[in-house]
C-alpha cells in the first residue's frame, strides 16, 4: 500500500467514512502593537512624554504610564532587564469606543490613565 493510500484510509476512518467539509482557517484580524521602551534609572532625569497612536507615554523609574487620548485596549505588561538597563514592554490596540476588551486586556477611554500593577 502506498503512503498516500494509507493516509487517505486513516483520514476516512477518523471521519467515520463521511466526507467532512473543510473550511479555511479564519485568523483573528486583531492588530496589537508591541511597545518596548528603556526606563530611566532612579537618578536619571525623567524624559518628556512620548506621543503614541493612542495617547501620551511617560517613562518612569521601574514603570510606565499611559494617558489615553483615544479609545484603546492595553495588555501584556512585562518589566525586564537587559545588560543592566531596565526595560518595559506592553501591547496596545486602538479600538472603537465602547467595545468590550478580551480577557486579560484593560479598556481605556480618552482621558483615562493606565499604570501597570506591579
């Protein structure tokens, strides 16, 4: 028996001999943007706020703060160190006003402030 015949026979056995209609895989069309920043040290002066697509980002010693100017979702905050430099990383996504965030994400409205929990 050839390999292709064997594989076809096994697929038919798993499907119970019936033809199974196949649908193309539908992937999420979610555009999460990852932002990685260097954080200042405790003795360094605080840098100016940086404008992002969803608001102003403030880099603080050991953390970040996002003041939203557009509706967005935020998730996945991570604080880590590379070669003695402290860095932070999180993801954000601009959204339509009033949309429900997925599990693990925080919804921000214009004028709200986000600071990660340590």
